[in-house]
C-alpha cells in the first residue's frame, strides 16, 4: 500500500507518554519521509527519531500570551526542525523580562494558574495562531491528511485552524475524557464548559474520522455528541518485542514483588497508597513478604510510611518487557474520587496491553464504571477489585499471591487477548486502511 503523507498536530513521537507511545505504535513502519509533526517546545524532548525527524516547532511567532503573562513566558524560536537520529533533541529557550526562572516557576504554578483557572481566565490567556512562516511551511510540506490530538481549548482551535487552512481530511484521536473535567472551578465554569463544548463539536464536524481510546468511550461519545461514529484504536503492541522476555514460570521467587510502573498524578495517586496499605496488611498474615515496587518518576511523600514499598527509577522503554516479566504481579490502579472518575472513566491505560503480553498476572483496582474494568471483566485478563476498600483489596491480592493456578490462568488469558486484540500488525493495517480511505474520498 502506498501510504499518504501525514501532518501530525499536537503530539510528538515519544516513549514516555500515553499519547506518544500509542501514536508511535500506530504509525510504526510508516514511510519516514511522509510524516511531519507540529508541536510546542515543552513537548520537545525524549523524541523517537526512528519514526519521524521532521518537526515544526510552535514558538513565539505562533504562541501568543496576553499581558502581563507575555513578559514572563519563555521565548522560543519558531520554525521547521530536522532532527539528528540517535542524538538528544531538545529546545533551548530564554526567559523574557527580568524575572528569574525559580521565581517565575513559583509565580506561575502556585499563584497565576490557580487564580486564573478560578477567575475563568485560564482558557483565554494564550492562543496559537498561524504565522506567515508556519503557513509557508504547511504549503511546502503539502500533507495529504492530518492526524490530530488535543486536550485544551487553544489546541482544539488550533487543529480547526490548520484543517480550515489546508483543507485536508483530518482524523482526530481522543485519549482521555478531558471535556468532562476541563472547567470545574470558579463562577464562570458553566460559560467555559459550554464554550469549549461548542468548539469541540466544531472540531468533530471538521474531522473526517473520529478515533476513541476505548469501546466504552466510542459508545459514550456517540451518545453525548451524536453525529459521526467513533472508531476505537488503543495502543497496539509489537508481539515479538514483548515476547522477548515473556514470563512462563508462575512460582514465586524468594523476594516476590507486585509492580506498578508509570505516572503518578490525577486519577492514580490515592489508589497507590491504598495498595501499600493493603499489602502491609496482607504481609502481617503471611510468612513470605510481598514487596510493592513503584517504578515512577516521582517519589510519593507517603512511601516511608509503609514497610512494603520499594521505589525504582524509570527505565528506557526497550527494557520494559524484562522489567514487567520479572515482577510476580502487576497492578493497574485508578482512583475512586468523583473528579478522578470523570477524567479516567472512558480511558484505557496505554500499558494495559503491554502488561497483558508480559505474561505476568494482572490486578485491576478501579471503579466499576471505568472502561478498564468493563474490558477486563468482559475478556477475563485480570483479577478485579472494584471497591474502595483496603480489606477487600488485601484479600484479593492475597488470593492471587497464594494461588499459582489462578496466576497462571489469568496470565494465559491475558496473553491470548493481547495477541488477538492488540497485535500491532493487525491494528496498524486497519489504521492504515482508514487513513488511506480518507485521502481517496
């Protein structure tokens, strides 16, 4: 198949974010000279140059801030960038004005942004415009089609502006249900919720194809927004890559471990501490002690309060098959607060199929209404705990910890599901067919 020339908006090719990993796996094997990415400087790090080396960096000619924020934002040069394969590709920028970086960070993160969000100004403090330089770059690149991700009012408007300028068919891919949580505070929250909803619907109208991250999201968005159907594309996996260290022995080693690897933040943090409590509780009943290994970028403040917790730093993506297979149990947690449920309800973690293919048995600890629980329940690839209850979680972990037969059965089923539902060869072919069909219309 002759692959079309694609312009990607908003998400670079990375191995350290869900959107970047999913995009990298979907576009695997694409002609490198037929992919270009448009993104901002804060996303310009840890780039995978094997898939794409052509970027346009949105800098001070496109990114416009209102006064006085324009005085304290960093200045970044706009323009096309050709990356060097195998080298660290980063962007240097310099602060504007006389405010030192530490003070700038404190002011913006601790005072400006919280105040602006509450005051209803957060969604209009900046915008991304199509500069003359960017329009010229778009004309010269001359894409056949657009693939876009967005998660804010300004990025939604930018996607619409690029599509309207280029007149190219666009596929939009949704990762999280951010419209449900983007305007939750302050006296103007209803105004901004309606405003963002209006623009998000416009983006859907301008898109030829709409992609969701889960079947549950596809069903909900069709009900919520009407219009076009949403097609599910989750993170596909390279089966051979993950089989390289696939677990096949389900006896516990001398120092068994339950592993969580990934981000800490909205929708996850509180449940990680509950897991630590549950394991300490279980260990008080067991002769063999289970470690709770956190492989995260940040070290949570509560770690020292629990005997079972061991923290490890993040590893390169290529090492994950070995890391996942060496764990005795893996866990996928989500928080149970109303705010967290709104954000993660329709999402499927990028690492879910990676966990499945590792051969290590999985526990899903999440609210019953979430997409991950519904999928695991339907396909039987994990042990489920859907109550926010330390005792129930402790008992479930103990059951899996003490039953080799259950560990083996869950792992075997997870592998079978991953090989059929998330196999990159099959998923990529379907993805390519959809992109190619947009160009042929």
